[in-house]
C-alpha cells in the first residue's frame, strides 16, 4: 500500500498537531558546573530545573518543576498553558520562598526560558549559581 501511495503521490492524514516545545536559537548560557554528576551531599546544594508538557482533553499544558537533588523532592512547580519565561520564573519563586537557599547550584538545560535575561537575572539576585547542560536535557546533563 505504501509503495502504491508513493507512486500516486498520496499520503495519509495526520491526526493532531505537532507540539513545538523548544525554540532553536543560539544564546550565551552559563557553563556546566555539574559535569554530569547528579550528586548532592546536603539539601539545597543542587537544584535541577526543567519542564514538560502533558496532553489533556482541552489541549496541552506545561509543567515546570525544580527538584532538590539531595532529597529528590520537588521544591517548586507551576502549570501553564504557555511556555513563557514567567511560568518557569513562578516555579523558581516558589522554590526560593519555600527553601531560602544560599549558594545553591541551579542546573537546567539551555532552553530559551532558562537562559532568558529575566531568569538569569533572578538567579543572580537570589545568589544561585547558574549551570546549564545541553538543550532539552537538564536532568540527563546533571
């Protein structure tokens, strides 16, 4: 069937639409302070941040989270219908309010939300040490 369809120039119908979860762009990001070693000896020594999307009956929603590697505990999270920087900033604010860390390494991928000016400035204000792995692979880079 596939061969005959190709000969006749036909293709099947694709259901749903492809969700774009990253924006491809070159930015200057913090170096990798973790070097693929996902180990912490104390609470709030290393946080890993990322987000994912979940399909619902009404469309996709995005869930951002920040995990304390030592405890394996989510210290900040947020759900949003868009991938704007403000939604990952809200997760960061929740983590900062709950834990009040000092000198914590904040590791994420190089996604546009995490290397944005607003996000990196907030990390500096909170005295967190930024660390980035490859795009789309925050926990895998840790």
